[in-house]
């Protein structure tokens, strides 16, 4: 019996929504190869859900895959580069599509977000989990969103604890074993990183690092090679 397997990881040269369609392609192909039946999409405006349905879910080979959308909680505030309020919500047309197609939407407090204290308190509740989210963002700016979306979808009952699922944002996709939030640190496992940005152009304001600029011929970043994947058995639930 083989004690290892080789699987490709696609690397993007920038962060952001321009990678969305390729990220979806990687995720759906991996789902088909690995026998994954559920894909979780963390989305701010609903673009990922719309593209997933229009480009992939209508194809026979992907018809069995169920989509689950996760988004930011109501009341979360965003600002633009000028510190002006920035409205972030699922587009009405996408909300209608999701309702018509039975695609659930999870909208809840993100586990790694701190809780604002009352006037009498001087500390921020949940700061430790916030630091955990920042640690995951060393991989890329969306890694913590992928992990949190798995826990939130499990909390909502749309996936089972111990189930293998794929979670993605606009530029990052992972294959993970699900767990509810309260057991996330002991049971949730990131099995594979399917794709991610290699240059953190948004979160760290990077440009192409010297490693990529100086040796482009030695870096295969487009994931063109597709080595054979080996299916794994579902782990026993703890």
C-alpha cells in the first residue's frame, strides 16, 4: 500500500477576485477527483455562487455537488481606502438564484473575530482566536475565511462533523475535514491546499518577490501537471 500521494497546488501571482473563476475550476475538479459532494463558498457579494452555478453546476459531471454559501454577519462594517463606509451584501439577483436553487446561506459571527467590549470593559473578548486567524493569514489573506466557513457551515447543520468538504474564497481553496466551532481546534483538519496566492498583494502589499522574479524558469506556478490523486477513506468521528 502506498504511504504517500502527490497532488497539485495552483499558485496565483496576486490576491483578489480576478482569480475567482480559476479558483472555482480547481475546486470543482478536485471535488470530482476526490469524491467530494459539498463545496462551501465564502462570498461577500455572491459572485462566487453565481459563477459556480452558471459555469459548473449546470454540467452533468458536477450536478451532484451541493453548494453552501457563507458570508459576513449582519452589522459588520467595512470601509474603503478613503475610510468611507463600504456596503457589502449579497446581490439581490444572486439571493434570488440561491433561493430558487436551494443553496443555503450562512450568515453568522466569524469565530476569529473579536467581540467588542462594553464601556465598562477594557479588554477585547476573543483576542486569542483573532490571533489564530492572523496566524492563518501567513499562508494568504483568505485562509482564515476558508477555515471559518467550514466551521460555520458545520454549526448550521449543512455539513456533518468529520465530513470531507472543499471550502473556497475568490483566490484560495482547501480540502478539509469539518468540525463545529467549539471543536474546531481539536477536530478540524486542513487536508490539502488546492490553490492559494503565492504573492500577498493585498494582505501584505507585496509585489513579486525576488524568488519569483529571478528564477521564473525554475518555478512551475500554473499547476499544469495533474498527478493522479488517491481517494482517502472518511475518518472516524470522534
